[in-house]
């Protein structure tokens, strides 16, 4: 094959570039691998030709993916057909699930319609919000009382009826790490100060380094700085979310544990009569999906507009579909199930 033929082949088969590079990306740190992949994917997109053809391909991929992870809206009747006598406990992620992903994390507001839908759902089902944000911050965004709130990816749990309601906290499994987390936050703020657009967010038991506004040429430097700082804290680890690096203490506790904690504290663990229904878009939500999958009991719904690997069984495309699903769930509750004694959430 001469060079012009080879180049034509690459132009027509952009995806083959990915296969050539694939073996070389393993062994790189997670963030660097992601950045490299993003560059390759961008190159592949350019090499693959017109934007329209990429969209067409994406549409085809998404349609195929939906066969494996059907829409929670379109499957609503078949999901609920099995559940009229079950008690459903609802778990909701916040960012990207109840609110759109936005440039400024402090402005990730949920719409009044979404708040009303969550309020209606919580009238009929025990409902918990499990977010990577600090508990106070997510509560301030949601503004509903009598929900259960877990912040810091489940490391900071509060229940409205918990025994120590006076201070509003029921369980903080990583409490002993708090001084070190504050120290890490201060060091990261200092170290990343000169990287334009980098934002260090204090989420109580999790420090988030946002890089949505960092120029691509400075991403590797930012990652290096975070890596260097974290080498001094071996009992912490870094994971990557959407344009964010998240630093958490390495303990055996995640959103899946938080979900089980709530089920247990509500007296609902290990009973087939109770079904967790979990909706989320984060990588950290996969821990809860895994619990549901392992138990073979519950409804796990991933929010995603592009195909991705998940342990969920169903999907919703974006927060607007989450809104439609929650409204339908509340209507279904009102029309089919007897009333239960869940306190009404108030602003
Ligand atoms: Mg999320």
C-alpha cells in the first residue's frame, strides 16, 4: 500500500487510528490517558470526515446502545408492572441528573419544575439525594426538607429522622480524615493558583479540582501538580468525573454503601418487598448500580446522552428525561398505590 492509499485508508477509517494507539495508552496515569484519548478521538473525528457523518454514526451507536440499556421512559410500564406491591425507595444523584452540567459549578441550579417533581416523588416514596457535592451545598440547591441528603459521594449522610437530628448528621465514616482533607485543599489551592481556570472546590469529605476552564495545553501540568501533591497523601486517591478530578480518602465506602445504609436505616435492607430505584450519571453512581446488579433487586437508571459502559439496566438521555420520568413516577404512585406515611417535603 503506498502512502496516498494509506492516508486515504486512515481518512476513511478514522477509527482504525484508535486501534493503533490503544496498546500505547495503557500504563499511563488515568487522567493523562483520558486527555490522550480525547485528543485521539478529536483527531479521529476530523479524520472521519464531515460532522454530519459523525453525528449519524453517533446516532446509530446510541440507538444500538439503547437496545441494551432501554429508555426508562419507554420501559416505564414494564418496569412498574412488577412493582405494585413493593415499597420503592428513590435515590437521585444531583449534577447532570437533576440539574444540567454547567460551566460554573456554583450555578448548577435545578429548575422549579424539577424541584416540584422531586417534591411530588418524595410525597410518595422515601427519597434520598446522593451527590459528590458537600451535603450543605446540595441541600441548598435542592431546597426541600424531609429528603435524605448524602454529600461527598456518600461520605456525609444525613436523615431527617436520624437520632441525632439536632446537628443533622447521622453518619460520617471518614470523619477522622477531615483535618487532612482541609490541608490537601489548602495545598492544592496554592499549587494550582497559577493555572488559569483551575478551581478547587471544598466538598467536605472530597476535594474537587475542576478543569473545565483550563486550556488544554495546561492540563498535563495541572495533572502533574495534583499527582505530586497527592504522592504525600497515600491514604487518599484521585478519580475523574466530568471535567473534574476528585480527591477522596481511600476507605471502603461509596455511593453503593450509602444506598445500603439508607435502606438499612429505613428498616428496608435485605427484604424483597423494598426496591431501590437509583438514577445517576456519575462514574461514582456505578457503585450503587453494582449493588443493585449484585443483588438482582432494584432499578438502576443511567443518565447518558452518549453510549457508555454501565452497570445500570435502563437509561435516560438527560435531566429533561429525568424530569419526565419523575413526574410519571409520582403520577403512577398516586394512581396505583395506597398512601404511605412519608412526611411531605417542604421548602
Ligand atoms: Mg452527577
